[in-house]
């Protein structure tokens, strides 16, 4: 069903889905391995501290919780109903939800428009809309909120906690990428699997994150197809004043668009059309999954770059050369070091170093040298942001450098400028990178990825200037 | 100095540098922390089982080894001399090497053409050429051979052992990337830091790897600038009949080329010119450092794809859509599943799966289903290669799938077709990926990277068809 305009009641009520105080699982099951059991278990294991009401007419207790025959039998208010019953029963349990006045619904059950059963899907959507209950799904993994510890899904666990709100049209990717958020410390506030997006679509979720959710600083989207282009543009324009939006559009090749259609039934459209839509909407594009995570991480942790002059500070010429190429690719071509910054930079390097941008402190650079150069660059009024590149050397303990870069990030915060770090090396270096990310500094394993992150921060800065 | 044609004596004698039986370290030092100490320590710690001769006129012993006042005083033959003495003394110790008839020289010492001291550099090169002793450097980290356990460098340790020969114009990257080879199990036979490449350049090393080194199956190059374009093209054409060559060309942007010039003194040249040169030379390009490692890993472990039809087998539609876009990007646009393969694929999936390419086995796919589908695809005469995508699900132990994919790789080996794997997920999935890589199957964390690897395998296949 075509989505109506961005609806106020949806924007307001999505909080009952994302941050519910009480949850009914309709179709809760006693048998381990069933989705109806997994969702209850996930809510408990995730540490949800609201009320959990398993609904099952044939059970007294599920996983130690009192079960109710219908949602109507629950003695308290129910904010969120998670529906996992078979498709043919979904309509009648939604009727129960309407009567119970639940405030939001997530339909995990599949077997709707994705297999041609559009009529049933339209019927449940009509019911929900009539009673102004936002519905996520059907055919989804669920909703995961790391801030509120709500794992209302059959995903393996909550994501690593952070500030990204991630909306995905692919359920399998949601599940698989939760592992990534932990491995790479890509912090997420919320993950929403939107499946068939029969009622609530990308648009309203984007506006919700921007306007109603203080826990989310950046929105990441995995999109296969958009059914409601004008609403999407309107929502993104409205939201991107407050919050950056990064999107990976899959299915942009000719055959990829056919694959997307067979996967989610979406009309994928050409790359050219999408690029135009995203540009108009103020959406920052990602090239692939890593880039979606890399860019949204930086945008969720750092302020936008308000000026074009990005300083790169390195201890290796090669990494500097790569970053220079990358800067051009990502729309932030490096400019000369401001004249009065040159002598300052020279303080931190031996005579064979280079104060040109990228500034090469050489392999002799100690953590204090990095700190001095980064802070001086951050404080220079013409500088919009700083990228630090570190190639591991025998003379530096990467954790010492990480701690200095954390200190520098406090200066960056004061200056309201972004700082992005790249640490290249092995295990010891990775541990230092993880520590830096845990402490709010976006850190990447290669110059290309760090420059893409800074490119996104500048892109958002330019967008805000235009608005 | 302009490199002469590809010299036979260099090709033949490089083995004394890469696989020496005896090594003299001229400028060996007793003091820990000094490069002259580190190189001796690295040779010992790396497990070199040839003879090590520290050369130092003021020491009797260094790290427990008898020291000699000059290389001429060494009682045995010396295959390789590593020179770490100050630049002003290098000429006289090279004279000693000539008299001692050492078979190869690596000059770690810096302070030559990279700081304008070209005359001295030219003099030492003339001496070596006159006596037909190949010289690597000056201004390098050294040479590391994981197969022969020769860490003749001041790098932290030997790389993870494998089949890639890596030649780098950046020393800092060599050092930092050794950590990557271990973290990501990107196996290397040899790493050569070529610094100022005053005598031996990329060209002769490439031919050496192709014709003289059975331990190397693929060559990876980090290039900032080429001084000898025609020789490079000739060497690559000659070598790529036997071995694939992958290159990351840094300094391709306008400013990146200036940065490269200031870093290595190389005339970097425009992206367009380089692309033309590489195409003519049969060099496979990499987009960035990860891609250089990803592509060379696949090329070092797998045979080239001899046909255009690449089958992708996935358990998640989203990953399939991304891989379809990536296939187009990397020059291997997906084709339809051959008609007689369709019913075979359907055996391994529920009715809502898809036998179209990418084949979607759905989230219910078990390791046996993957195995069956992959093996049937590999055995089909029209199929050139198979890419497996796995989005982690709760129902699968990724190590079980890894073991099945290892079995499938044996079938691929028999069929002489490449198999590339992508495992998306968290820690458990990463462990399975590492195990697969240790067992010779190139495995990547995202569909884009796996498709780039397969794209490189097909590119090499096409190159061989043309030759």
C-alpha cells in the first residue's frame, strides 16, 4: 500500500516500539529453537527491564514467565506487541491488539507480499492505520535497542552500544552484521529490520531518529528499493537538518536491480536515478557495507567538518600518498598547510620530515609529537578537521599513542572539529584501535577508510551550510 | 641511474638475496635499539638456519655470534651483505664486498638520492654493476623471506607464510603491514622493500619471482612511481605468462602525485597514463591496500577463472544483491544459472529459495546444502568459478561450514576452478574464516571484497587467454 505523507502519530508512537515499557510476544513458544521461544529468550538475555508477556493459549509459563492466552488477557498496558504466529492467524491477533490498544506492532511472521500474499498484508495494514498503531514488517527479524536493552528480535544478541540508528531492508544482513558491531566496535543505538515495510517505511523511521530519539546521532540505511520516493526525499530533508543520514543502495547495477526485485519485491531503479534522489534528499552515500559502517560511525561520534581544509598527519610517506589520493576521491582534496601552521608543525619532526599537507612526522614520531601536531592543527582557524595516520613502528607502543589521541579528541571536541584516526598494523595496533573506538574516536585500519569517513563528515558539513 | 634492460645476472643472482645461505651484516651493533643490532637479532629470532656474520671492527661478539672486523675477514663465502653503516662509509664497505665477491647486497642505510645525494648513490650503483652484484636499496627496511626464515630487515617479524611476493616502495607500509599478514592470514613468501631502487627495480624482481622462485604464486606491488616504464612493461608481460601481478599505484591524484614525488622522488604521472601502462603490461590493479592484499591472496591460492560464468551461492538475499552489483563493478557481470544446473540447485533449498544466479539457499541452508550446491556448480562445464556468501545465522556453526567449504575446495582444485568465500558475522565467524584461509581458501568479510577477489581471478584468466 502506498505510504501516506509522513504521519505525526507514527513519529510520536515509534518510541513505543523502540523503547517499550512492556512487550507482549504473541506466539511465544516453549520449544527452544522456535522463533517464538527465541524472541522471549532474547528479551530476557538482553536485559530488558520492562514487563514481558508471553502470549500462548496452551502454556502457563514460558521461560519462567507467566503466559497469557491472548494479549487481551494481559492485566497491564502493552506498549509493543511482537507477532510471530503463522500468517493466517496474524489478522485475528492484530484485532486483539487493536482491542487491547497496544501502541505499536512488529510482525516478524513472513508469508505476505514477499510470496504474493498482498491482500492479507493490505488488510492488516488497514486495521493498524485505522487505529493509528504503527506497524513494522511483516517479514522482519525484529527491533533491537542497545541503549534500552530491548532485543525484540530473533537476532543473536544486541549490537555493540553506540549512537547509530540502523534501518535494514535485509534481515539476514541485520543478523550477520550484529557480529561486526562487536568486532569492530561500531556502536549502534537501534537496529530496525523493516522487511516488507508495509506500513512504516524508511521515511518515518528517519524522522523519528532525528526528532524523537536523543540516543541516536546518525542514521544508517541499507536500501534495496524505495516505494515512496517523494516521502523519502521529504523525510531526509527534514531529518538531515538534525542528523546525518548515510545509505548503502544495493541493486544499482542492471542485474543487481533484478536480484533486489526477486529478493524484496522492490523496484530498484537505476543508479543514476537513485543518485539524483539521494543528492536531492541530502543523503550521504556509502560504497559498500564496510563504508556504511565506517561513515555512519564517524558521523555518530564526531561533529561535521565546517571547512574544506583537512589536515592529514602521518608518520609514513606511503600512507600519506594514499590518503592524498583518497582525499580527492572523497571530495576533500588536500590543500596546502596554512603558512603560519608550517613552523608549528616543524617543531614535531626531524629536519627530514615534511610540513606539507600530508604532514610527515617520519617514523621517529613519538606520541607527544603526534599530539602536538594534531592539537596545533585542530586549533588553527582555517582547519576543518584532522586525520591521523599511524604506520606501526618498533619505537611506539600503539596504546600510548591511542591515549594521546584520546586527549587530542577532547581538544577537537572543544574546537567543535572532527578527528579521525587510522592505525595500520597487527594485533597490538588493533587492540589500541578498539580502545580508541570504545572511547569515542572513529579509528580505521587503512588510510582509504579513514579518508572516506572524513569525506562523509565534510559532506555533512556542506549540507548543513546549504540548509 | 636509468635501469638497463632486464639483466640476466640479476634475475639469476637475486636468489642470493632472497634465499641466502650466509649473511654478513656490515655495521652490526651491540647496542639494542640500533638498526645494526636489530637486523642481527631479527635474523636469529626469525630462525634463519644459514650462517650469520656480524661485521664490526670494534666488537668480538654480537648477540652471541662471533664478529669480524670487515667482510673480507669472514672465513667462508658470503651470499648476502646487509649494509647498515652511515652513508659516508657505504662506498668503502661496498668495495670490501666486491673484493669478497659477495653475491648480493642490500643497503638499508638512508641519506642518498632521497635527500639529494644522487652522486654517491650513482657511484655505489656503478661499482655493483661493474662486478655484477645486484643491489637492493639504498634506504630500505630490508628483505624478508618467510619460506626460508630470513628476516634480513629491521621489520618487527617475518610475515605470515604463504605464496605472495610483495615488493613495496614504502618502507613504513612494509613494517606496518606485516601485522596485517598475521591478523588476516595473508600469506607471503617474500617481502622486498626497494626504497630508492637505485639498481634493482620492480622489473627484475617481478621476473625473478615468476621464473626463479617456486615459492611465489602471485606478485603484489605497492608503487609510487616508475622510472623505467618500458622495462616494467616488458618485465610484466614476460612474468605474467607464469604468475599474476597485482599493483596498487599510489599518487594517482594530482596532489597525490606531488606527495609521492616528495616522498620517494618519483615522477608519479597521471592516472590515465598509468592505467594504460598497466593494461599494456598485463598488471591487475588494486583499488587500495585491502584490495591489494585481497586480490593477491586469491591469486596466490587459486587458479584463474577460465570462463565468464561465475556462480554466486548465498543464504541471504541482501548479500546476493550486493554481490550482483559488485560483479558488474569488477568485470564479471553475473549470468543466468545454466538451465540444467537449475534443478540441481533446487535440491539444496526450500521452495521459497531461488536457483537464479545469485542462488539463494535461504537462511535455512545447512553446511551440506552449501556443499552440494557449490560442488554441482563447480562441476558444471560452463561455470568458471564459484563465490560462496554466508550471512551468519543461529542455526549454523560457521566452523562446520568452513570444513565443508574446505572439502569443496578440493573439488575446485580437481576441476581447476577458483573458489572464493565470504563469511559475514562476528568473532565465531572470523575464527572460521581464519581457519579457511590457513587451509588455502581465500575468505573475506564482505561480498564486495570477495567479488573483487573473483574479479581479479577472472582478469588473470582473460589475460592468459590473450597470451
